[in-house]
């Protein structure tokens, strides 16, 4: 028979041990939770891998969307005369970059008295901006309106570079660095524009004897990638020679080749990775896209991303590629649109959205959060902005025609240029959100 006193002592000891264990558990639990939270993040960072854009935000978002009709009536009267809007871009601040055309008077000859020379008109490209936007009173049809200060670049852009034709045809490169500057180029010229001070900060002369398709400026603005008929090159703009002569040494990264069938293979549409270590490109077979590729900034580091089994794709930040399939026939069980992300590090395609709507034109926000897509709605064109991760429609609007649309670098603004109710309109859509 057990001693009652020992039984009591054992019970007291058990209680004390239980209390100690519970207190220890309560003290250690936060540390364990923090380690559990940080371990996967640290491990991924050490491995150089990134989460798919659609999986980055674990929390639900509550969206607030504000649509503003932008008053551009001030373009009718500038120092260059009346400007006609061709397309627009929106900066992180919500301010607008406008590419416009205007009629410039030029002399048809060089007589002894220039003032008496016949005058001709030539259509040219001009850069304007709308800054310091403020809301203004609107009518019942347009309750949200905004007007800002219109500024125009004080010098004429050279017509010999065909910038107007490039913008009208959509065959140009535009990159907003998010710091008040943007890069613009076509097959004849390239420049860095200071949006804050409305001036060209740097102009880049292409090397002679190269037939350029596209060019792209590196994130640190010290290197220029050139996609040409002759090959894919990189030039160092930071050298003393470049600063003195406005030229730079070229280094070939990818050779243009002709295969046994006589098809010419060229790398085009360069896109720099966020860290400036790689340049993505589209590989063309004659005039058709074959697949994507990536090259290091030193020779010998080129590879084709053949695992991306799609020829419709857009390059994004953080080494991801947005791919999509559109089919008006709907042969895939009624699925007319399918899209996803290709991880360039893991060489993996991940579908994120399928739709029974046929989208004939799309854009992706730089970080891959939002999809903007155009579809037909009777005789009208519908633009939809969709949160890709949640598949939530956060904005839509009907237009008679949409000329162009694009996101700001921080994904918080979109600009839409189109025709609505029989007149041209320019709108901004501000996207704000809170997380649960």
C-alpha cells in the first residue's frame, strides 16, 4: 500500500513540472513561430529563387478604384501649336507622359532671304506632360474629372529619326525607371528623358553599319543592349570614350545565324533583368517568334528558354515571363484564354487563370499582379483589370475603341486612351488596396 504522504508529494511535483513545461512552452512558442516564418524565406533567398507573382501575396485585398477623366483641352494651344495625342503613359505619381503629333512649318529651300522662302508643313512627334493633377467638378455623366498643368518639351524632336512613325505603329521601346526618367528608342535613335525637368538627359548614337531592331537601357543606365540584324550586342556607356565621343565599344553576345532551311535567326526585344545581370529577348525565325531566350552580359552565357512552350509572352520584373494563349475558336473545352507565369530560374510554366472570354489584347503590370485585357462586347470594346491571383475583376469599362493602355511601374495606376460616346477620352484608373 502506497504512503499517502508520498502520494501527495508526487502530486505536487507533477503539478510543478506541468507548470514549468507550460511556462517554457509559452516562452519558446513565439521564437519557434518566428523561425518557422523566416526559414523558408531565408532558404529561398539563399537559393536565388523567387515565388511566383500570383503566390506572393497571401492576404486578401480589398480594392478601391478611382477613375478620372483627364482634361487635355490645353493641348490645343501650346508654343508648338495644337498637339494631337497619340498615346500616353502614367508615372508612379499619377502624372502623365504624352506622345503627341503636331504640324511644324519648315522651309522648302534656302534662298538668300529665308523669310521669303515658301513654307511647308511637316508632322512631327512632341513630348508633353500633365502634372499636378487636381479634381475638378464634373457632370452627371463624368462625376470624376481631373485637370493638371500641361508642360511641353521645349525643343523639337528631329524628324529624321522617324519617332512619330514608330509611336504611331507601336514599334518602339519605352521603359519608365520609376525615378522621374524614362528611356525611349526605335530603330534609329535612343534617349533618356528627364520627366521631372522636361529635358533629354542623355542621347545615344547607334554605331554605324548596324541595322537596329530594338535597344534597351540597363537598370543602372550604364549599358545599352542592341538587337540588330547583325547580332545581339552590348555597349558600355560608362567608359571615358563613351562620355567623350558619344559612342561606345560593342561586345557581341549572340550571333545572327541562318539555318539549313535558309531561315534567319535573330534576337530582338531586349529586356533587362531587375539586377542587370541578364538580358531576356525574343528569338525570331525570320519574322516569327520562335521562343524566349536569356543571355548574361558577358559572351558565352546565352541560352534559349525552350521550356516556355508559348510564343505569346511579356517580360516582367524579377526574372518572370507572363505567357498567354488566346483562341477565338475555343477548342479547349470552351477555354478561350489561358495564362500563367514562367519562372526563368526553375524553367517552369505555371497556369494561373483560364477564361471563357476571348481576350484579343492584354498587358500585365510590371510585378505581375494585374492583368489588363480587351474583349468584344457587341460593337463595343471592353477593358477589364483583373487581380490574377484571386481572379477578381476590379475594374471594367466599355469603349467604342481603345487605342492604348498601360500600367505605371508601381502597379497603382493605369492610363487608357480611347474613344467613348463618340469622342476621344484619356482616363486614369487609380488602384488602391488594403489587406485583411
